[in-house]
């Protein structure tokens, strides 16, 4: 009887050793140094691609000016030291092009303008809101009616601000809604050489933007594009 129990214990021991040898060792521990859990980082199928702007010719991404320390606006800079020659047509090159959606966002670029003018072309496409209204029509018999109305989002606005880099003074502004008209096509012209900070900000709009300057031997740039609101 004792020998039988010894044989049974030996068989059980062999089975346990076999099972322990067949367990697969994990290939990685997400919590271990140098290893990452699946789905973290990278560009998976859920990642949203971002359209890269076309930037050339010396335009440089910059930090927007602090709004709480904005100096008083000046306007003399935009006309200083520039005399256009009507007999010489100007050929332009593009420093920047992008079609971007604004959601209470700000972006800025710096540029040392040597060959004036600098022109910022803008096409605005505001977000729209749709609502259904109910009213009574009282011509003859009273009738209840509903009507669907589509209007520009009340939160839609856009502004481009050009500042002198050294002083922070505002050289020129243009925009959409709020203090500006709701025309879709806008242009802002800087007619004086200088070192400028160009800021774009807005909400509930998509803006097609192009910055252009005159073509010159020492001024590189891309070919101009035709904006959607400018046939």
C-alpha cells in the first residue's frame, strides 16, 4: 500500500513538472522599462493626419504675441517707404499657403520684409448652424407652420494681425465678423519693409490663407495658388 502511494506521488510530480515546462514566457511587459503597451503613441488607424502648411522664402513659425500686453495700435507703418510703380507689373511668389480650420486657435509667423509689398489673401468659410422655428400664419385661417433656417454660426470669427517685431505695435489688421464685415474674400497689404510678426486667430471658421511677396533674385518662394473665393 505504501508503495502504491509512492508511485502515485511520483506520477503527480512528473505531471506538474511537464505543465510548468509548457507555459509560454510572456514576450513583453508593458510596465517594464523600455517597453510600451499596444495602442500607445505612434500613428495608428485612429490618428488624424494634419495638413502641413506650405512655408517657403524665409517665413518662420513664431510664438503669438501675449494678448495681455498688447501695445496701442499704430497705422503709419503700412504706408512708409513704399512708392508703387504703376508701369511695372509685380510678379509674386508665395511664402505660405494653407487651408486650416480654426477652433479658438492662434498661430504666428515672423518675416523680415525686404521687397514690399507683402499681401495676405484670405478666403473665409464659416461654420453654419441650422434650426427649425415654429410660427402661426394668420391670413384667413390660423395655421401652424415650421421653417428650417440656416445661418452663420454666431461663434464664427477670424482675425489676422501684423505687428512690428521690435516694438510689438500693431501695424495692420483684417478679419471676419465681430468688428469686420462678413465678406468671404479679404486681403491685407503691408507696404513698408520691416521685421513683422503675422498672427492668425479665429473660431468656427475654415480659412484658406496665402502670403505673397514680389519675386526677386534674393527672394525664393512657391508658385501662387488660386484661392477658392477668387476665380
